[in-house]
C-alpha cells in the first residue's frame, strides 16, 4: 500500500486495523485494493498505510473527523467487505480509533 510521506493538519484521526488472516486469498487482495480505492474517494479521507507479514497485518487509515470514519464504516460496499472479512478472511482482528494530536515527518 502507499506510504504516507507527509504530515496532516492536527488534530485528525487514525483507524488502526490489526488482523490475522485465514489461509488462502479467497478474493481478499482484490477486495482490499477496491476498499482502498473507494475509501480514498470519501470525504475526510487523508491517507492509508499498510504492512503484512505471514502472521500479522496492520492497516492504518487517516481521517479528518469522527463523522467521516462513521460514514465510511456505514458505506454499503465497505459493509459487504466487513461481513466477508468476518466470515472468510480473518481468524481475528482488532480495530482502534485514535485522535492524533501531534504529527511529525522526517526524511533521511
């Protein structure tokens, strides 16, 4: 996924999604790409970062407001992906919403 190489005006919000996948893709990769593309079109979306190894995946999406996060959670296509994730793609997952009050970016 794309790397964030800038800072955003604080405060803003980070949604941290950590997961352990089930075996096999089962359409996950296509849906994940579709969700990032769709999220990027939503009002209040600022960016996304993601990393995954063989066991753990972490995706952090950044939003301008709690209201924009709520609208994304309730988006019909996102709800379909959420249900598919619970049923087919994840052994377990956690979701955290955090308010970012400080943001620094250093390029070396």
